[in-house]
C-alpha cells in the first residue's frame, strides 16, 4: 500500500515537471519574442533599449538551455545530461553563461539609463 502511494507521487511529480516546464518554456518564449519586437522598433529612440533587447535574447537562450534539458530528461525518464560527462559540463556552462549575461544586460541597461538622465554625469 505504501509503495503504491510512493509510485503515484513519483508519477505526479514527473508529470508536473514535464507539463509545467513545457508551459513555462512556451509562455516565456512568447513573452521574450513580444518584448524583442517592441524593443527593436523603438531601438533608435533610446540607446538603453539595446541592452534590454540583448537581455531578452539571452533570456530566451536561458529558457531553452534550462527547460529543454529538464523536459527531455523527464519525458524519457533518464537523465542524459547527467549520465554523459561532456553533456553535463556543456549544459552547466551554458546555463551559467546565459544567466550571467542576462543579469549583466539588465545592469548595463540600468547604468546606461542613469548616465543618460542624470545631471551630474552630463557635466
């Protein structure tokens, strides 16, 4: 009886990871695409939008590298990215790089906006 409950919980957890990750990936890519379209049309008006556009692109890559590996692992009930050493290293490296670049672009956009609007910097 106890073993049946554990198996049911494992199955429910896997299904939640699979469908939750898939929905997050789809909605995240749609949101980043809409933001990229909005920022690319107004890019000439404000220079800090370049950093926000680059941040949206790296956010899309972050979603792809993180969630596709989760969806693939959960759907096949095997952890390919953890069983192959080179795939594990490449996946971890790409996840770290894209997340760091995304945060960096947001910081650069904030600094650029501050420098372009501050009176003290213009003097």
